[in-house]
C-alpha cells in the first residue's frame, strides 16, 4: 500500500531541517528524515506487527479509553507507568532498532524506550500534556517520528498566553527533536479533526529511566 507517496512534482526525498525560535524551547524538525520508500515500508510493517493496546485513564472515578492505541518498547521488560496505567514494555524489534539508530545519529544520547501511538482516524488524538515527570523536564530529549497522515503538532507555553499556539505539521517520514527545557516550558497536543484522513503512527523515543 503506497498511500503516502508524494505526488508534488517538485518534492524530493532531500532532508529539510527547520529550527523553531521559541522562548525556552529547543525544537528542530527534519522533513523527509526517512525517504518515502522507507517510510511506506515502516508504516506498513509497524501497523501490522505492533501489538497495539487500548489504554484507559480514570477521570472522576470513571474509566475512559484513551482516544488512540499504544505500545511501549524499551531496553528491558520492566513495566512502565503511563497515564495512570501499567503497560508491559516490549523488547526492541528490527524496525524500531533501525529507526532508533537513525535518530540517535542526530542527538548525543542513546534512547532507553519508545512509546508508539496509533491514530486510527481524525477522532483519535492526544490532549495537552508535557512529556516526562515534573522533576525531569528541565533537560530532556524526545525524538518524535511520524509515519502516515500529516497531523498538526500544537504547542503552547505553560505560562505565557501572549505567545499563542504554534502548529508544526508532522508529515510522513518526519523527525521532530525536542530538547533542553522544552518539556518544562511548553505543552503539546495532537487535536482531533473532522476531516477524512488516513491513519498515523507516531513514535516518541525517550532516554530517562
Ligand atoms: O503523536 C504525536 O505526535 C505526539 C505524541 C505524544 O505527545 C506522546 O505520546 O507523548
Ligand atoms: Mn507527548
């Protein structure tokens, strides 16, 4: 299935790097970080071979399913608390090792784990949040890789409303690096949309225990 072939005559598979000048953030986008051919293969393979699970959150004593499917991978098979839920962490597989090593070439860290999110359609989303625990957010690295539909990655500063919202479109084969104190100063989300869109897979590589 080649759903995400670029049809634009002028587009190429060249990596395009953009840095965002936002206060208290260190964010770089690499478009075409993976070629269209690699991205199509990885999208299909991850979609088919990942053991996708339905996590839930408890809100006011009521169990509510997260609006997306997830899977955790990492260095060990320790359980990882996430969104008030314990999901088993699965060992790395060849697709994830390939992606992880390519991302690691751009940053001076070795990632310890990765959260996969599968957004089946426009109703799937992730609400405003910051990554990592509160006491860890001042110096972190997140490597966020997208395959499938382009969705806007919205950012808003934790305290400064005057800065407004920023939306970075994360396209098939892109890498978004968030470093330094980004998680401490900015929240992010993937909003829902009523548009008919293709599914999307996002991988966030993390390095703190
Ligand atoms: O899907 C995305 O681009 C973001 C996912 C995310 O923020 C998370 O899993 O923490
Ligand atoms: Mn996040």
